[in-house]
């Protein structure tokens, strides 16, 4: 684990696996941290890949930046991180908000993106209703802290049946959410409310930038239909639906998730 000073903030990250391995950067969602990728990091490094997993600003061990953090800010942070590591091009993957940050990286720093891995995310811009919800949730988190929100949505972050069937996974996700600083989470919510339309980014992907879209079969936040819509937008993409999972299939069904990810990476 190493700290980095770049793009005006300190970003905490892990950089594991052989330095001459093909680099893969994995971007966590809200309100989590880099540790959510531990099953993927283990599988990818064992297969010879170099895996970089940052804590986004405001999350995990990276410092909190109050106010509003746009997806563009996160993308620029990660571009600065890769530059500091001498990585000229990487497979860029993310889950949920992390997937939107991956698309923002392709928009703002297209040369950095060798391939895209988009898990349980969506391309359209935020709706007016969604903007109101995110801004109100930001204020609620500041007033109440993370626990009430976490307890309210854990059975949506994971498939409801996995909350009881997979107590270790539920405990891991809950612990990450409890530990998140409300100011960092609120700043991201305000910024995410202003996210642009990423459909043109997907539609413009050339054959040289392959894209893997993954989704949990029972994801209620970004359902299979959303993933299928993204697949139809991106001409050179493949879709993997992970059974027995909700919004976080990399946590809920890591073996199936890793198998789809490794098959994609090996094919491209």
C-alpha cells in the first residue's frame, strides 16, 4: 500500500502482482473502498496481472474532501495515479459508481484505457428525480451518519437472500459502509447527481477497446435490462450475467465473477 500526492489530493492504493504484468485498475463503488476487490486481486495477480486498487478520495484510507466531487474529479485522480506509476495504458474496471468513473476515464483520458470492465452500472445521465434523491441523501448522511442508510439498503447492495445466506459477505459490505466518512460520501453523491450521459462513450468504443459488462442476476439498482441496454450500445462488448448475486457480484459470487473476468482478459 502506498500514498500518492497527485491531482491535489492524497490517494491511497494497493499495487500488487508482477510489475511487468498487464495492468488492471479496479475502481470501487459507493460507499465502499478498495478492499471490496480482494477476491479479484487474488485471482488476477495469481494469473500474472498487475492489479491497482485505489481508495477514491473521500473513501477508505484516502482523505476526505468535503463539498462536491464530480466523477471527472475521480477520473482525473486515477489518471494522475497511473501516470505516477508509469502506467501508460490499463484495463479500467469499476462497479456501480466505479463503472461510471471508468467511463469518465475513457471520456477524459481515452489513451489510458486499454479495455473496460463495467460491473452493475449504468450509462444514462441522472434523472431529475435521481438528482433530488442524491442531494437529499447527502444531507441525510451528514445528519445521521452511515449506519441508518447502510441498514436500510444492505438487502439491495447484496441480493436480499444473500444477506442471510452469506453472512461473511454481508458483514464485509456492512463494515465498509459503516466505516465510510459521511462527508466523503456526501461529496460524491452531489457530484454523481451531475453525471453526464455515457451512452456516446459506449457507442464510440472501437474494436481496439473491448468491453466486458457484468451484472448480478438479481441486481435491483442496475438490473439485467440496464446491462443489456449497455451491451446494445457498445458494439464490441460482451455481457456476463452472474447468477446468485445482486448489485455486488464480485463480492457475492467471486468465483463466477473472476471466471468471466479472466476469460475476457485472456481473450483480449
